[in-house]
């Protein structure tokens, strides 16, 4: 399976993921770190439907 980074997703999907991360209670720095990650790295925190 090919590695997929969050920044490769459509902008609308990135915004949805960011909102979920913020709602989870992450700090702005933690949100940015997560947004720079692979999709598989955050699947336990947010629901990602690609």
C-alpha cells in the first residue's frame, strides 16, 4: 500500500481532519504535527475516509 500524507489529500478533507484534531483537544502545535503526518499515523484519533 502506498504511503499517503495528509497534505496530499484534497483541501476540503484536510480542513475536516484539522477540525477533528482541534475538537479532540490537541494544541495548535500538536495539530500542525499531525497535519504533517501520514494518514495512517492519525487514524486512531480521527475518522479519515479517503
